[in-house]
């Protein structure tokens, strides 16, 4: 078991390193000089040279890469070219909004998707099963930006039921602030849940159908266990094991979807920050944001592997 854990941790570290490396070199391919954006107005050649030296952009690319990795290991993500503030502070200011959006979408998706998959499997061939299959396939085929733009245009611009940008109304306090927060969160959250819920429901339905045909389920029924206890306590527990892998994979898709959704709804999370940094060619902010997202996705997958290790005796063996 220790070898299994070590291999997973090593793979996670390697994945983060590859993501950091690709991000570093891809950003250097952008056809613009970021130092031109640091100050406004005309800059002399001496000023540009001094700025490049200050940010280490005068050094060879491989030297910049090695220095960046060294700073990254100490937790230093650099300083923003545009905001002239530490990247870590900028990310920590935006991160709670992304965690709220992505975390809420993940929880709601699980709470709705799991029962849908269970009821579809139990009622195989019935109306509920056919409905879940249609909704699941449709959800799986949708694209997050398309759904988000539709909600933005219809629910926000045309009907005016929801705000079309931001995360909270200014100058709100107490319960009014929470109401404003959820009002702004509704459309981005709904966009993510609708796209994410299909794979969960369909995967769990398939897993449940396989488990319900196992001998130990038939044995449990013959011992007089109630259908509710047999399904929700015995069958679901084993059907959830393969679904854990999907959860880890879908978390990556969820983070990516949150980035796109935040951009469309001008939601002040890490996704919106990435959009702004691209416009401003703010390399340090882009690097820091991509590193943060990569670490988040890798840790989420590592966590699901560890949960599966605890729940599945065959892995421990």
C-alpha cells in the first residue's frame, strides 16, 4: 500500500511540474514585450533595460526557467507587471470566489446526480430511466460557454431576473449581502451544474446496474433486507467506487468550466483574473493562476485516489 501511495504522490508531483513547464514556455511565445505595459507613457531604452533586469527578463530563457522553479519552491509566485503587487496576494483575493462557485457546483451535482443514477438503475426501462438517459446524454453534449451565454442573454438581459455580472451588490450588509451573493451566483452555478450532472447520473446508473446483478445483492434480498437498505447501503457503496475516478476527472473539467463561466459573467474569480491577465500580458499572474489551477486539479485527483484506497480492499491488497 505504501508503494501505491508513493507512486500516486510522485505522479502528482510530476504532473504539476509538467504543467508548470508548459505554462512557462508557452507564455514566452506571446508576441509582445510585457515591460511595455508596466508604466504608462514613453519609456527610454534605459528604462526598458532596467525593467527587464528587475523582472529577470534579460536573462536567457533557460536561466529564467530555473530561477522561476527555485522561487516557486519557496512559495514566491512573483510580482504582477500591471498591479505591481505579489501574485500570491492577488490570487488569494480571487480564490474564494472560484472556490464558492466550483465547490457549490460540485456538491449540487453530486447531490442530484447520484440519486438520479440510482433511481434510473432501479427503474430500468421505465419512464424515469429513459428520462435520466435523455437528460444525461443532453447534458454531456452541452458546452459550458454556450449554456452560460444562453442564461446570460435570457435570464439576465432579456428577462432581467438575474444580474449579468459581478458577485455581490456594493454597499450591502447582513442578510441582504447573502441574498445578493446567491442572486449573482445563480446563473454561473446553474450553467456548471447542468453541464456536469449528466456524466455523474449516467456513470452511476451503469455501475448500479452491474452491482444489482451481483450475487451478494441477491443474497441480501433473500435474507429479508428491505429494498431501500439493499440499494442505498449495499449496492450504492460498491457502485460509488468506480464513480470516484469520474469525480476526480470531472473536477478538472469543473475548474475549466468555472474559468470560462467566470469570464462570461464577469465573476471576480481566478478565471476572470486569467482573462484580464491575458489582455494585459501579465506573465506572473498568468503563471501563478495556472499553477494554482493545476495544483488544485492534481490534489483533487490524488484525494479521490486516496478515498478509493480506503473504501476498496482490493487496492489495499
